[in-house]
């Protein structure tokens, strides 16, 4: 841009009183002083004449720090520092090319494919909202470990707890937005917090779903009457193709923390009025540790990765501007390209896949093993089928993404092999209920083996699955029968007596209010009312905090030998 300036500078103007040397000499001292004064004035006027005209819309030069930007709400010049637990996390600016509504819909759709979980234990107190990813056992094991660690920190003995029939715990899984709420709100809100708003709360949010990768942000908040005591975040990434997972903090190369720190200091220097572009000195060990903490708790967002540097960021470049160590978290958005460069080669694919549609999970919801020492479980069992009603029952179980155990008669199974295969293929467990439904205590050992064993063989042949347990007809069993059968004999802790046709309302009441954690509920899938209320029973149990599982799951996959009535 050309600059238009004033008149030409440096031209010598004539001074008539200087042309006459004799005249000048005659003026004496007073004239010399006058000349000096006029010279000063002339120089000042010529300087004004030399000044260029102002350029419209001129702005000082601005500096950017590649790859990172301060999040909205992260201005360190704010006068008031919100109290811990009350501040809302800084928010990422929307990328120019992103569609927030489309992103939200994609994340919501991905969340529907997950197995939602919820825990509440008033003895600790403790509450958790979480998800499992079908087909990614490593992710699910990490979730269980996160829950166990949070429970262990309470320092009290833990056992799964069920609640009143209308406890309202059927709504499960992650809570959108909850990882961004003020920490005190996570504790106090009924959908996430423990009873009374004190204790420990774990919540989660699906924050990324692209290609074969699913990112879930977890947050653990602990508080007491005095206020919020801790607030820790984790982000787990599941690869539905490989079945592997990784925690976000494990994905960074060794130099990532120092690079994050220096870029953050450069941003703070700029936002504090500094105009220097000189390189930032490397952080010491303590400062590097703050950056490592931020990366460990980073979360994937549309456009990159959000990090929150803890209070205490301090650097000579900031002290030179009179800026003390930060006294609040610094929220930063790291763009996808920079975050990808900080990632290990194994994890760069996550960032490179940004924008691709999520491929979806590759396993059934009820394929996820449930740890019944952590989660309150109940086993729903159905005897005497398969019948003409069993397919309808399987439909209901599928709609509610629930599991059950079917104690089938060998003869009935041979008459309807398709239903047997379907039950097994959809993740339900099969058990022997003998071939012809006799009282086993009236048979010889050979007769017991024939009845129990033949039915088990039929079920194994039709389903391709093992048949680990049997249920004696009428509950008639003794030590001799158990020894002859060679399998655990499974009875029940709650008998709905559905064969007496007590009515649907009574069936639901018995099935929902009767069990304790580890309970086994007896139904028969030969009765229309039993099948009709199955969905209501499942939701009622979940409202109490239960998760319906198979009999084997009650015992971690291996039912103990002998007589079993509950887990």
C-alpha cells in the first residue's frame, strides 16, 4: 500500500537577515538569540510538515499461535474467579464448516447402539452413568475399572444395591452435556448425582463417532458438605473394528506436553498485551506435569481436542509482562492436525478419520458380559418351552436389549428348532428341563442321566452352544439327582406362580418387587400373561437399578456345582 506524505522535506528556505554578514554582526547578542529561537520554531514546523498523513483503518499487527486457540470463557483477565465446582467449562468455538446439529444427531445415533448402565449406592454414597461398547471388551473392562476405582476411593465396603420399585433408574447411559456442567451440578442433579448430592458421581458423554472409532468422555466428581473436592476426566476411545481401546492420555507422544505448554504460554503472552514473537523457553518438570495432566483429561470435540491446563501456569515470558502464575484453568482448543501430530502413529487414524460416518458396533447389546459383583443383577428364567409364545417373548427381550435363561424341554425343542437357534443366537442361555418333565426324585440314576442328558444334547445340537445347567421339574431335587445329572441344579429365589394365572398386575408386582441382587425369577413361557408383561417386568427391574442377566452371568460365567437358588 502506498503512503501519501506531506510536502518535500529538507529544502533550504532563504533567510534574508543572514545574507548580510555585516548586518548580522551588528545585531549583537540579542539578534543571535532571536535567530536561535526562530530556528527551533522552523525545525518544529518542518517536522510537522514531514509527518505522513494517517492511513484509514490501520490496526496493530496481530500474532497467532498455530494449532491452538483460547476457548471462549478462558480469558485470564477476568476480574472474578468463579469458585471450584461452580464454573462452567470453557466452550470451543464452532468450526466454520461444522454443523453442530448434524454432529449432535450423529453422536445421539451412535449412543443408541451402546449398552447404557447406571449405578446408585446410597451406602457410600455413589452414583454412575456409563456405557459399554458391544464387541469391544477392552473398553468395557476399562469402564468397570474406572467405576471400581471411584467406588474404592470412598473407603467403604461395597455390595450392589437395589432400590424401591419407583426409584426411576431405568433411564441409563451417558447424559449429553454432563461432562461440561459445573461440578457441583453433576453432584446435585438427580440424573447424575448420588443421594443427597454428596459423595461421588461418575457421568459420561459420547463426544466422537467417526469411521470405526467411538470416543466417550467420563468425569468423576467427588464432594462433601464443604463443596467439590475433586473433578477428574478421562476419555476412552473404542475401535469397533479391532475390538481395542485406548485412553486419550495414552495416545500422546513424549514431546506433546512441552509443545502444548509452550503454545499456551505464547497465547497467554499475546492475550496479556505482549508483542514479542521470540521463542518460549522449554518448561521445567513441574510445568510440564501440568500440561501432561491436561492431555490426560483432554476430550475430543468437533474440530479437534479440548484441553484444560490446570492453574499454576508460570513462565519468565509472562512474568516479564507482570503476569503472575495462572489461578484458574486455561481452556484450549487444539486443532485436529496439531493433535494428530502429537499422537502416536497407532492413534493418528482417529484424527484422520474426522468427518467419516460412524461404522456402527459389530456385536449384539446382550453380548456384553455384566459384572454382577459391581452391578445389581437378576436372572429371568423361563421354563417348559419352547412354545407358540416364545417367539413373541424373544421379540420383547430384543426390544429391551435384555437377556434371559430358557429351561427347555427336549421334546418341545425338537419340535421347534428354529426358535431354539434364535434364542441362542440372540445371546440367551439354554438349560435342560429334561425330555419329558418327570419328577426326577422318582427315577433311578440312569433315568435322571437320560432325562437331563438327552435334553441337553438336543439343545446343544440345535443351538451349537453349551448347556451348563439344568432345572428339575417341579423343583423336585435331592443330592442323588444332582450327582446323577452331573450339572448344577438351578432353582429360584422368586416364584411368580404364573401357572396359577394370578393376573398381569400381580405377575409384575411379584417379579419386580421380589428379587434382591443375585435373585433368580421363575416364569413359564407357555402362559400368555407371562409373555405379555415381560417388557413391563424388565423396565420395572431396571427402575430398581437391576440389570437382567443369564444364570451363568450371575456367577461370572461359571455356575457352581450343586444346588443353586440365587447368585
